């Protein structure tokens, strides 16, 4: 059975618009040392679990994931963020784990003076069934 993180990685890196900008540079939690930019990190922020009546061992989950776009320029960060917005709906799938929808909740821009990197930070709720 695939975990939701595996679905995120496989579907987002397969999205042509996003992969044209970041290739396979999608990482859980942290960037590698001396990364090629632009790149995206993601992390689970929280998870709400809703038990279902029909499947006693299954549950509907609504984790909140944060996607951090890292780039050398503001324009590059925004371009990747826009493609990420387009790619998130492609997470839907009927197979295990069933993914019902990815709903964008927040989108913000950040400049990190210490590193000289631009960021776009997107938060999304991803509704899926975990068995």
C-alpha cells in the first residue's frame, strides 16, 4: 500500500509543468546541502482522522501539508508556485490510498535575507482514505 507521501512525490514529479521547472527536486522536510534551485520541500503539518462507519479499519484523513518552493529569484519562486497550484488537483486517485481532493488553503511569498533565497509557501489539505 502506498503512503500519501508516496502519492505526493509520484504525482507531482510526473506533472509536466512542475517537472519542467524542478525536475525531480521535490524533497521531504529539508533541502539537500548545496541544492540546485528551484526546488520544493514538503512536510505534514497536522492530520485530522475521521473514522468511517462502513469500513471499521479504514479512516478518512485530512492532513495539512506545507509545500515550500525555494528559488534564487522571486519570479522563479512564483512560477514554481503557480505550477504547484495546477499540479495539486492531479493527486486525486481511486486506488489505494484513495485521494479525494487537495484543497489549497494558503499561498504566501517570503524572502530569507540570511540565505538570499526566495520562497513561496503553499498549504493544502489533502483528503484521503487510509486503510
